[in-house]
């Protein structure tokens, strides 16, 4: 089995340089060509870093936790994959937890943070971070990164406002003028609604009030029924989350509303099942894999004492996936 000394010999560098490359330390200065030569030697020799020894040396457990709101939500599949693969690059394993265990008054966080179980925690759960939970997070020294906007705490997020804008602009370009925004609640939903308003304002159209019905299939069904009670029925709906969009389609069927001929529907987020619906749902795919990967990298920066700058992932940006649930209206007078 190859050692760091073997790598140093093959690359023509010192053992300290190899150690710096393996451990990702920044105090040893080197050219990028030197780093590339070390990495090439590691690959040629089949060198495998001993992450367990490194964790012991750094007083780390080699485990991080990820807390999600509703683990069975299919939207989180790509997010989990990004976290798993990035964690593997650091030689770490991932402990999954459900956000329900973090509600105010729970002892879950205290046990997780106080017993040295993990080196850091990633959290995503809209509406989860109330004042009591945030106070508990700040009372412990373990690094915690929020995978959504979080004032006064390290965070990284995707561009939800841009997603709302992309979805709405698509419908505007299909000649829709009566477009409503359905579903969700909380900061993330507000950002998507702001994107909807921005696209409506840019087109010279009057935005409708946010029908904040919550999340899930029933929320979508409730939102559709409320939308259709308006004095002017919408010809298109932007649905805040993809599972609520599934509920919109089901409720439309029950109400005898033909999609997309009578009503166009587009959901934010994208999961595999919606391409198998009839009609298949048009959606805005969010960069959840990239959020997971970037979250792990930012968390390990915190663990190493290198706090980064919070912000949005803008590359890649949300991506429109056109399927069958939206169609163009004939322009007035045609």
C-alpha cells in the first residue's frame, strides 16, 4: 500500500507538501502545478488517505449531520446525493435527522451537539428555525450551516426568487395574463412569490395576492379551489412546490378543468414522478445537488475555522423543464 512518503518520492516534493495536499491545509504555499503533480502521483500509486487517522489527529469524529424537514420529501433526493458525495470526498459519513426532532423544547440538538457525535450540522427546513432553536444553535461551539437564508448565522441557499420569476415569465410568454401564485408559507415561499411579482410587474400585469396554502398535495388542491373562486378565474397557476402541483392536477381533474387547455400549471422544483403524470408537469428544476455539495464544502470551511461569505448559488441557476401541463393562449383579437 502506497504511503505519503512514496507519493513525495514519485512527485519529487517534500513530505510536508504531500501532507498539505492530502489534508487541504493552506499554510504550506505551493504552485498549482506542484499540487497537480502530487495529485497525479497519488492516482498513479493508488494512494488512499487515511481519513480515520486524520480525524483522530484533528479531534474529529468523521461524521456530519443533516437535518431535513420531512425526510420522505422527494425534492430532497438530489440534495442528499450532493451531501453524500461531497462528504465522501472529506472521508466523512452523514447522519440524517428529521426536523420534527428539532422543534422548540426538544433535547435532540443538545444531545447531538454536546456528546461529540458529529463535527458539524447542515439544516434545511422552512419554518423550522424559530428563536428558541436558533438560540440553542448559537450556544454550542460545533459549526452549523443553514441550507437556506438565515440572518445572523452561516448559510447558503438557492435562488428561489429567480425560480418564481422564471416560472411566471414562461407563462407570460405563452400569452397568459391572469396568473396566480399558489402554495407555501415562510421565507422561501415569499422569495418565490417576489419573483412572480417581478415577472408580472415587468410584463405590465397585475399580480394576484399570494394564496399561501402550505405544502403538499392537499395544499395544492385547496389553492386551486380558492383560485377558481376569484372574480376573474386564472388561466395559469405557478405552484410554489412540486408536490402541491400534483395536488393541483388532481383537483383540476375532480373539478372538470382540462389541463392545459383550460388552465396551465407550472411547479417549482422537479422530481422524477411528475414526468409520469398525465399531463406531465412543467417545472422549474432547482440546483439541489449543487446546494448539497456546496453546503458540505462551506461546513468544512467552518470546521477548519475558515468562515466563508453567505450567499446564493447562482451558477447553475434554476432551469425550466418544459413538459405538457402548460400551453399558449391565443393573443387577444387573434
